[in-house]
């Protein structure tokens, strides 16, 4: 079954949901057992790594189980768990495999809040972190220590868009017994299959393309069979879960993800090409554009791209002109997150979040999420902003 079809029919179960095609919302905390025998039987089942029973609301309901099964099968993993946010998914997937005295490797292009967690919480826990060049590929083998337990990838990086050689890195980690955790939010389970490339645990901010409508936050952790027990143990021990209504919104959003992503991909590439030809632009950082760093790996490993990419302006434009450019955009909202139906813009400066890295550009940078609006309207909005940019420069002379 193709992924597009599976999104619509993959976990439909008339016996469980009485013929309802979209599993309904189960809001529950307390689960009442029939008798002591029933309670003991479920307790025995829950004590195994594969146990999935109605036990207590925090450990899942039929709504939760349906979405978890769908996501695991869609991505090619063994099992999935839902948590309250993408950041919770990232941090939990790390914590499931570390202890005091361990060392882990994290790509230097990692999502800022994940980096903050590593620099604060992991540091207090006595876990050493080395940030590696995301373009290092199999050369990462030289960075392993005897106590390295986790390699954390984010490909591509959600600001600077370096594409990592996932199979090459996984091969090195496997030789040394380290688990590979990958943030696969940008590509979604439709455009990159992490477990086919050697990843042990995949995490997503379901807030983005899975929910797709900017109205719920959620994280997903999917593991292969060998890693599943450790992930499940940590998530349950830490009391992590996702609320019933958010689970339902994610489930409903997932149904249309293939259709939405096709448009995000197509319009994103089209607008990226248009921007690459603009005289004001120094570089467009979009993995699907030929000539962009990482394009060859993207072409080898990925089947598509989302609507998120970055743009660097030429250094001739000053701060006030750049601010005028951003503020004049009407259809691109200035806001955090991405993956919803609406287009967004976010200025960024990697030197603030990656002080040890070399950022080769001097001009101001911004990230765009291309939503579902008409492509022509988005281009017109950008054209107007470029006119304002030039007007600001002229007024400053």
C-alpha cells in the first residue's frame, strides 16, 4: 500500500471503533477494571516491553494507540509513543540512553532548544556533549570515545539546512555500539525513511506537518525493536504523554499530510528558485536546489522536500533595511514554528546559537515556510518587500 493510501486507511478498525472511520476522542484518566483478575492480567501485559493496554489515561487510550500504530508503520519503525511536544520527543529520546559519565555527539545544526537542553540539563546530569560538523559523514568515527552512547542527528538542520550522510554516520555508530537518534521533522515520514538508513530512534515535532494546522503541539518518538524498551521505560517513568484532543487533531491532520506536502514541496522549490535569481540574494539554502550544499545526498536519500528553507541576503543591506523588509511582508507571518497551512518568516543569526561554528555569510538571513497560499501571491508579497528594502537603502543615502 502506498503511503498516501495508508494515511487514509491504515488503522481503520470497525471492531474497535464501531465503524467510525476516524478514531474518536477518548478523554480518560481513570480506567475501571472488571475485577481483580482483569486488573492483574492487564498489569502482567503492561509489564512487558510490548504491553499496550487500557491501564491509565497517561499510558494511552484507543485514540492514542491508533495514531501511534499509524505513525510507526508509516515510518517503518517498531513502535511509537506520543508526547506533549517536539522538544519533549528530542529530549526523551536522548535521556532514554544516557547516564552520568556518558558522552554523546550532537550535530552542530541542531534545533536551538535541543541544544539548550544539552548545555543545561545534560551538563548538570554529568553527560558530556560534543557538537560535530553536520557535514562530517563517516568521519564522525574519529569523534567517538569509549563512553559515547548516543549520536543525535537533525537532517537537514532547520536553519542552515545541512544535509547529513545518515547511512555513513549510522554505520560508524553501529560499529561502536552507540544509538542513533534522528530529528526527522523536516522530511516527515513521507520523504525520508530513517530506519531504512540505519537510525535507531526517530523523533518528530508533530506540531509541524503531522498536525498541519498550527493548532496543537505534540511530539512523536518511534524506535526500532532493539531501542523500543528503553524509550518506553523512560517515557512512562517520566510521566510523558499527549492530551486526547491534541492526539485527535494530529490524527485528523495526518490524513491530508500527503496532499499538503505535495504543495509545500512544489511551491517551496519554485519560490526558492525565484529567490535564487534575485539580485539581492547571496544564497538560498534549500536541499532540493541543484548546487546547494548537501543536494547530492538529498537526491540520493530523500523522495521530497518540505516547504522550509533559508535565504541569505547580500551584505550590502544594513540592519534597518533588513528590518523594513521583514516588517513589510503581509502574507508571511512573523512567528515561530512551521509546517502549518500558513506561510511564515523568521530572521536568524546562527552565530548566536552556534558560536563555535563557521557561518560563511555576512549578510542577514531569514527562514521561510511556504504555506498553502497561491504561489503568485507569495511571490508578489516578497517582491513588495524587496522594493521596500531598496527604498530604505535609498533613504539612508
